[in-house]
């Protein structure tokens, strides 16, 4: 039997791409494929940076869709184990092919900017090197975002939603980089935002191109990416703020401590 026959719902490119766009689905499938049956806590530990709530929701969906089987071992205390169904087992070779195919394509950047003339300018600057999409609102950004987007250049102030809301929604589902552009001075709250770069307007062509290139053209590990993100936040705070008057000095010190810790690991 052909491997693809095991999961007919993913027989075409569109359905497979939709499955891959769910950030945690492939990780769950790969982990269970490698490790075999796992309890919830063991699965969470194997995957790493995922909350119990998010993992539980994704597992429930995969069970409902027939890719994962849940077996209750005991009710008190509650113990369950998860394993792949035949349908789930058949996904792995398909996902591997799709990931290899997706990784070989041109870098795609989504520019989200409500000032359309500025959005067009960013697109013009970036399009000579990258495949660029444009959105002029948060809702349009969420409609256009997909697993094939590598970086979102996101205006922090949008008419229909904030950049924080959009970046949070994107990072919950997609594993792409996010860059904020804004006309307002940053505050220490940017430390906890899921963004890799923070540029203060007006943004020059060289500034934008260099920042995008650093993020998408390099071959960074997750540790290196996290370190670069923290350093970018530190740099923008130091260049735009009077550090002696920060509202939350503890959070800034925590930022410095995290940078020092990652520097030791990289």
C-alpha cells in the first residue's frame, strides 16, 4: 500500500499544508512516532516549550480527527497514554516530504502596515530579494498568514487591533519570526513580547533590509534566535529610554540576566 493511502484527508497539497500550519501538530506526531506510547507529562517534557493547556487542546483535536489514540489507564489518579493511530503513523513520511519541500522555497515576508503608502514602500524595498505579501489591517494579516511565511514585519499600532494581539495570535499557531515597527518609544513590556526585532519609525531602507536579512538569511539555532531577540530588545531600550527612569527596572535586569545565561549556552 502506498504510504499516502493511510491518510486520504491529506492527499492533496492544500490539506497537507493546512495540517502543517498548526504549530504543535507535527511536533506531536514526530514525538509519538519516535518515542512510541507516552503519558501526558512525558509527551510535554519531550516536546519542550509548550504549555499544558495548549498541548491538551492539540491532543484533543488530534484524537478527534483520528490521528492519535488516547487510552485511559486509571481514573484515580488520572493516568492516560497517547499513541499514533494507523492514520497518524502514515502522516510522518508525508510531513517529512512537505517540510523538505517548504524549506527549499524562497523566503516569504508578510508586511502588515495600515498606512498603505508606507506598506508599499516596505514591499518595494524587500521584493527584490524576498517573496513579499502585504496586509493593511490585523484581520487581513491573520487571513494571509500561513506556514510558508518566514517573517512578519508588523506595525505595532493597527486600526482594528494592536500589534501585541496579532503577534500573540500568530505565535500561538505559526513558527515564524516577528518584527515590530512603531512610531512610539518602547517600554520594558517589549521584553515579554514574542518579537525578534523592534524598529522605531521612521525606518530607513538599509535598517529594514539589514534587520530582515539578519533574521531570515542566517542559519540560527533556537538558542541563537532567542539570544538575538533579547539583544535586539536590549539595544532598542538602551537607545530610546533613560534607563535610570525605567518603570520596571526588575524586568530590565531580568532581560540582562537572560542574555547572560544564553550567552553561556550558545
